[in-house]
């Protein structure tokens, strides 16, 4: 449905996107992640035909957006970061205006617009002036305009930025509902967004693709099966010493006391080493049973920082043999387990939006959510 091939866009000497390539199939909901300035909006603007590229191609349902933009745009619904509303119009007037602007021919106007409003939860606000809507409902109107004409592809740029928690949940639910029969690209720097909505994640930094996987697989992309938490019955120091003595163990330490007489140990194996059998044998020989094993799941924030950091390291000239993503570990800091946040200053991201700066914008005079 969407094919991006070697897309490059430069601003003077700076490359906004650099030979970017990916494909998105029909019916997928894909998160497009990256820090501010990573190239997300530039990519979205090229895909939607609002910006030209220096080289490469972007195709929507096989149609090149640069060669035949009018035809390609018929398949696209676009919600920019700031919804393109005429605030003095009512919702009804605005959506009728968009209907005419898109020159929709094969749909009955009244029925089509009513269906869209029902879909995004605007039916009770159809006669309201856009200016008087809360920010959450203005965002719904923005989604509604993107749906006019029944496009197969929706491109949403930061759709929940600036919304309060209740509005975020509501908009996420709307987007998930829309994704049942549409292809959706969701551009965001809010990492929890993709866990809640997306089936697949593309991570971009400095205009280049850093990762492409399912949200739940990104942790294994970085650590593989090297980090596991073992719950073991036995004296803490003795068990730790046994684990560390096993060949192939890179790191081992206690995380918490699980229950009386047993502890949780975080154990990391060296790359491409299976420590399972020798570890089991060593503990069994000492008479300390393993009660539970579970994977060490990383948050998307940890994953994002590590992916971006590794991309930076790989780009350094002195690094002749950069590690593959699957070989990237976490900083252990000796006997203490720690996530390396050294790249956080260079990579602007948010775990959730900052709701403190625009509180007045999230409510209208009627106290709507």
C-alpha cells in the first residue's frame, strides 16, 4: 500500500532524511517514531505530496506521489500536527467545505459526513462552532476531515500532542477503530503511543531507519534472549557466586528478595552463548532449585535510547566493526544493573506529553473533555 524507496531530502548541507526505505502493507497500523528533528514530519510531508524530495520515490497503492500527486492524494487522508480548522465555521460547515475541496463525486454528501461523525464521535457536536470545541474535539474534527472521501491510507502526525490524559485515551481508541479497515501511519515521539495503538514500529533518527519490528519484539531486537530473571531458592551470596562461576555468564546479581528463602537474580549471557544447561546443572548440583524464569522486558524508552545510541556509535569513523542491533546490551556498571541513558540529552523524547503548559487549551467553556 505504501512504498518508500531511497528517499532523500536535504536542507542546504543538512539531510533531513537520508536514503530512507520502508514498505507498509494494507491494513497495517504502523508507528513512526523518533526524537524531534529526526525526519518524521519531513517524511510525512513527502508521502502526502506537501513536500518534494531530492531523490527517491514514495508510492501510494502503486502511484508515485511525486509523478502523479493528484491521483495519489485521492488515496490519502492527512492529519497534520495542528488540525487545519477554520475556527469560525461549525463542524458541519467545515466538513462540507472539505467535501467540496476534495471534489468527492462517488459518495452521498449527507450520509457520508454523518457516518464520519459517528465514527469519530462528533455527532453531538455537528452544529458547534469549531472555536468553541475543546482541544480533544478539535482533534476529532481534524480526523474527520482526513476521512472525507474514504481514503485507504491515513497519515497522522502527532495526533495526541498537547491533549490531556482522558483525551489521549479517547483519541487512541478512535484511531484503533479507524485502523480496522485502513492503513495508518502514526508519527509520534511519545513511545507509549505505539504500544497502545500500533502493530509495527519504524524508528528513525537523523533521517535514517534505526529499527523496524513489532513493539513487543523491540526488546529482543536489542538484548536477544541474553537477559533473564531467575527466581532461585537458596542463600543469596552463595547462589550469586555459583551463577557467576558458570561459563558464558557475563553478569549476575540480585534484583529483589522474592519471598523468604528465595531471590530474583538478573542474569545476562555473553553474546551467542547458551548458558541454560550449565546453569541448571550447577544449581542442581548445589541443591538450589530454580522456581521461575522470566524475560527482562525493556520499556520502549530504554529501547529507543539504546537504538539511537548504537546508530550514533555505528556512524563514528573509528568504529570499524559496529555491533548489530541484536548484540546491543545494557550497561551493567559492575555489580549494579543500569540502563545507559547517555544519549538522552541528544535525543529529545517524552514518555508522555507534558500536560502542564497548555491546560487552558484542553478545556472549553462548557468543561468538555
